[in-house]
């Protein structure tokens, strides 16, 4: 009875700490979402929200399993220092892609270098990654166990903080963090191959050629704006015009759009009203975002041996996913890719595309987030003061205009980012990336040979289902 009471107290303590951790996570995430008012910021939030549940479940499992409160306190998140948590399911499956999640909480912009140690018990895709991170961030890796049994994933992370002063970038000390996660690899139900009527494990299949890509659609071109304010002296009578006439007085400047106005009643010649108009001005430079959904393009060769006298080969693609097979003696069938999955790169969290006279290239998303925040702040300030009668120009409105112009120019001048795993396919209006690992295929082989029994074979994380 005493052990049950102690265990209940431990679970309650774990849950209290996890609620504190969750609240800390969510507060930092909300702050991050406010700073990055963009589709990509929303994507990060949704991704993190999905990850939380499995991460917290792992924390509870580890805490109760080890019967030690230190397992939770050691991963508490602080706003003053970098923190990292790794999440991998306790049970994973041989020859299947299993998702390893890294959750970062960083107090400042940092260059992150991640390396997963080599192991004879699993394959990691990718084995390493370098990325610029600011605030809350998540990264995904694919872990594919090779054999049944326990294994440990060891991860080395180098964090180099970046500080900006007077537009000069200086780097601080590098922090090295080593973390590990444990799992147990089992055979999945589909991996248990059924052999009948004398067939043996000599029957096998392999994907001998992989040509695979993830295609992210590119959004429409959006203008990059700067801003300015212009004033007009009006007649005393004009001061009492309707709101519609006020707005008309602010229109008519080519390449500019009025987003708000206000009055100073007696600032012209000490008696006439002065009308102030706030404008967004075209810079003739454009950008486009990368969508967070993707389609898969593949071109593979499948080899099946052990069923007939010779090995069968089939070429399958996302354009023609079925091929008929003809064998001597009227042994026929067809091979079809039923579905395909895999771990995708996430360029929409890192890059925005610039369009300069038809020449498109990627820039770091941080400059876009700064621009977007400044643009939204100016819109909100202009709306707040719209139509008001004021004694002087509000300082926050002037600062918002200056802030947008600085952020706009930094966005326009941002250097091109080199990305070795993605490129722009202008012909299809897609951003094409290599997958994080080999893709995993569910392949159907329908045969009319009466001597062949139904069976399922696994290879490289893919499944071949043979049936009649």
C-alpha cells in the first residue's frame, strides 16, 4: 500500500512539473508567434503543438520508469540559456522510418550544428544538419533500426550564439551539448513474412534505383513596401468635408496606397487644418512564400527475385505508378505503387523567395519576419489613428514608418542563401527538395500465377504485398 501511495505522489509531482514545463513552452511559443506574424510562424506553432503530446508522454514515462524526480528537472526550460529536448518513441520498428524530434528553446539567434553518431543498430537520415534558429524551433530526423533489440541514439549539438551590433555580426562562445534517447526495435506486423507451399526467404524485393523529390508549391508574388507620410493644407471649410472626401484628398500618388490619415486642426498658417496621409509605396521588388504542403515525385526501379526463373524488374514513377509484367509460360501480373511516404525537408520554415526582374532566389526567413512584423505594426498604428484630430504627429507612427523602411531595405538587400538540398523549378512554379531519407513505398504485386501464394516482404522500410 505504501508503495502505491509513493508512486501516486511521484506521478502527481511529475504532472505538476510537466504542467509548469508546458506553460513555459507555450508562453515562449506565443511570444515567438507574435514576433513572426507569418504563415511560417503559424506552421512552427502547429508543428510544435503536435509534438508536445508525445514529448510530455515520454517525460512522464521516463520519470516513472526511473523513479527519480531529477529526470524532469534536468530538462526544465529557461529563458536565459539554450535548452534542447529529444523525443523518440520507446518502441520503434525494424526497417521502418521512426520520427526523432528535437525541440529547441534558444534565448537568441544561434547557428546550430547537429550530428547523429554512427551506429551499427540503426540508420539516421540525415546524419547531420546545420541551421539558423531563433526562439522555439523543432527539427525532425528519420531513424530506421536495422535489427531487433535495444539501441541508443547519441546526438551531438554545437550552438553558436549570434549578436548584432550596428549591423555588424559578432559571434559569442560555442556551447556543446550531448544528449541521447533510447528505444527498442521490434518487427512490425507487416514485417512478419508468411511463406507457404515451399517458398523460402530467398524470395525478396529491392528498390534498386531511387530518384525522389518533394515539391512545394510557391505562392504568388507579393510587393515589398516602404512607407512615407505626406501633409496637405486645406481650407477651413474643407476641414468639415465628409470622410469620403478626406480619403480622396490622400489618393492620387502613383505607385502608392493610402492606409490612413489624421488631422491637425490649426497647424497650417496657425488657422487652417493640416491633413496627414500615410502611404505604402511600391519598391518594385517582390517576394513569394513557400507553401507548407508538398507533393512527392519519384522514379524508381523495383527488383523482385525468387518467384520466377529470373528476377523481375519494374520501372515505376509518380506519372506511371503501374506496370504490367509478362513472363514466359503466360505468367503475368502487374506491379503498382499503392502509396508513398517519407520525412520531408521543411524549407518554408527557413526561406523566402525573392523575385528580382524574373530572377528568383532564396533568402533567410528572419529578414522576412522582421519586414512582416514592421508592416503589420504600421498598418495597426495607421488604423488606430485613422480619421483622428490630433495636436501633433504621434511619435509611434513616425517610428513605425522608419522601422518599416529599414526592415524593407534589409529584406531587399538580403544575401542569397545557399541550400544544397533544394532548388527552384521555375517551369512548374515549385520549390523542389530532396527528402530527408529514402522514401517508403507500399507496393502491390498482383499476379495470375496460381502457384504463388499471398505474402508480404519488407525491404529498406518499404513493403511489397504479393497477392492473387
